[in-house]
């Protein structure tokens, strides 16, 4: 199973592809990639905003993976 970063955030211009044996593994790999490579997107956000964004990203990634 795999998911491309640009499918998660269209227009970001990132060609990274997360791979894993199942949706949970791909989700974990993609979230780690986002935290490592795209952390600048969260600069200036409050802890509440960051928590809400993480929850929304969790839901979005898992939704994309469930379509496969």
C-alpha cells in the first residue's frame, strides 16, 4: 500500500511516497514525513490549531487510504 504526499496536500509540490503493509503503517509513515519535512507549515500556530490540524490530517490520510 502507498500514498503520495501530493495526494494528501495538492499543490504542495512534494513527490514523496509513503509505503507500508497496511493503512496504519502508511498513515504513520506519512505523518512522520509531514512532521519532518513540512513542519514549517505549522509555524506560528497555537497548540490548539496544531492539534486540530493533526486530527484533520489523520482523518484525511485515513480517508484517502480507505479508497484503495
